[in-house]
C-alpha cells in the first residue's frame, strides 16, 4: 500500500524513510521545492545520524519519492509544524494547509494520521475541517457516506537518536473512532518494535503534552532550588546529590533555562486549554523562562566592581550538551543580553559545535568566538552555560583564581 507523508522535516522525513525501507511505497510531500529536490536526489537537508543511509537507499530502490503535490494514497501522515502564537495558543494553519492538499484526493477508506505535537482536540479540528472540505465523506460511515479514518499518533523521538527511537520507542495511537486507531496501529506495526498503545485522540494529544510538561515541571523544581540555594549560599549540586540518595527522590539538574522546540512550548498548549486549572504547569514555565534573566543579573553583579579590562568568558551556546542546535537556546539569550549590557567589556564566547557566531551575537563588536581554552585563559570571569563534554574536561588549573558562574554544575571549580 502507499503512504503519503506530508511535511519532510525532523519527524516526517525519518518516518517516510523508515516506512519505505519496510516495504511500503512512500511519497514525501513538502511545500519547499529544495527539500523535495534534495530527497529525490537521495540527500537529507539537515543533520540526523543514520537518516542519510535510509533516505539514499529508499530513493535508489524507488520506494521513496518526494513531491510538492499531495498524491492519492491509502494512508496520510501529517508531520507539519505547530508553533505557538503570541497568546500561547497553537498555530494550526500548517495542519489546515496540509488538509487542503489531502482533501481533493480522498475517495473514502483512507487513514489520516496527525503526528505533529498538537493541543487537545486538534485531531478533531483536522477531522471536521476535512469533512467541511469534503461533505460527501464522513468520519464513521454515517448517512451512508464513505468514511475516512482519523487518528493522532504523537512523535516522541529524541533529536540525535531519531532512527533508533522511531523503531524502539512505544507509540500511543489515538483514534477518532476505534476502527481508525486499529488501522493506525497496523501501519506503525510495520516498523515499530515497541508497544503500540491504543486510546482516543484527545488522550493521545494530552499524553504527548503531559510527557514534556512533566519534564518542564521537574526542571523548574531544580531551577527554583538553584535560585534558593544561591540566596542561602549553599551548593545546589551537593544539595541535589544528597537529596537524591533518598530512594523516592530524583531531582533533575538546574541549568540556565529550558530550550529546544518542545519542552518550552508544549506546556503552554495545556495552559491554553485549561487556564484556571493548569496553575503548576504555568508557574513551571514562568520559573524556567525567568532563569536566563536571573543568570544575566548574577553575571552583571559579579562584574560591577571589576575593572573594564577584565574579560568575560562564556562557555556554550547550544540548547543542551553535545549538540549543535542553537535554536531556542537560553544560552544564546543570556549571551546576547550580556553583549548588549556590557558595552566595552570583551566577551569571549566558546561553542565548539559552531564555526561562526549566530546572528543574535554577530552585530556586537565586544564579542568574539574563540576556543574554550583561549576564552577561559584570557578572562577573569567564566560563565558556563552548556555542559558539553569539552567544557567538563577543562583542567582545574585553568580555572583556578577565576570567578566562576557555573549554571550547569559542569566544571570542577
Ligand atoms: N534540561 C535541564 N535540566 C535537566 C534536563 C534538561 O535544564 O535535568 C534542559 C536542557 O538543557 C534543554 C531542555 O531542558 O535546554 C530540554 O532538553 P531535553 O533533553 O529534556 O529534551 P528535548 O527538548 O531534547 O526532547 C524532548 C524529549 N521529551 C522528554 O524527554 C519528555 C523527547 O523525548 C521529545 O520527543 C521531544 O522533547 C519532543 O519532540 O517533544
């Protein structure tokens, strides 16, 4: 059978490639002609380990093709962005655009799966929108009209381990109807070795949001502890290490804030759906969003009494350790505020995973990109923002005598 995967990004392209290498005929659909051309040449337009081999193999044996037009197919997987708007509600316009592509080619009997992380009831919204575009079809065969099968199957893969986690993770499949859920389960069973758990669409949507909110709330707890510990003048890392010896306590690690495209976004979809009830989830977001500003103020305070020729070292820009992804990074936010707030003081930024400063920092003449060692050696104050392995490996001698603000507990000071 044939599957059309709409949206060839970080989730859609790996899913298309896995389906194609497991015996299905797959057409990847994307609005971006360059993405389509790249895939048709067997190339991957972004970095993800092992994805290239899968795409190249599937394209060369003819099981994967890409197109800007949505073709007729037995199943459709929608994996388009669902960013959040200024008011923290989700922007469903990409899902609606995907639906406008799918609607004309439907005949009845097709399976349509929404994979994008979505606010509660987005799958119902997609279903209703498709029926609005195609009033000759139904969701359950009512009125004698042919049915289309709608389901939500949220992705849960960790960037950097996508090709492994796609196969090994358990999957949640939520149907608008039980028949839709069963059809979706059969499709994922072609490549998923984990358990496939069946539920309704809204519960599946919430499960994904809750997983990331759970992590956000727990990181907020750690971040709040770091601020309290600073006030009480105790070492938060020792505090957490000791408390975690309790058999039922497992506190996460504080940091400069929460970055990435999921954990800092998804909890807002729950808050938007239940604003009066989601108090803890909202507060956790606020605690984590406040952390970069707190770190900034702390650095400014340390530097206030130091002569202007004492340089500042900033270690790490990525949103977490050992990746090159700078988008939505609290480290960038802090570095940019420091660059702006410390005119005349030289700031030596080290980020071993990039070879040029990102746009947010490039305009400042007081900022330079350099190596970790050089950054530390020339500076009197060192701010650690990312616990890259190279940062953790810094020898203690290099750091001795310097003022160190370590937001990750990464260095041995
Ligand atoms: N962080 C801390 N302290 C910690 C753990 C993380 O400050 O103890 C920070 C990180 O530095 C980073 C942010 O939180 O800035 C998020 O990093 P992460 O590793 O927790 O998660 P992501 O964003 O890379 O991926 C998450 C994963 N979700 C969960 O672990 C519940 C992944 O499985 C999801 O598929 C992904 O979000 C997604 O796409 O939703």
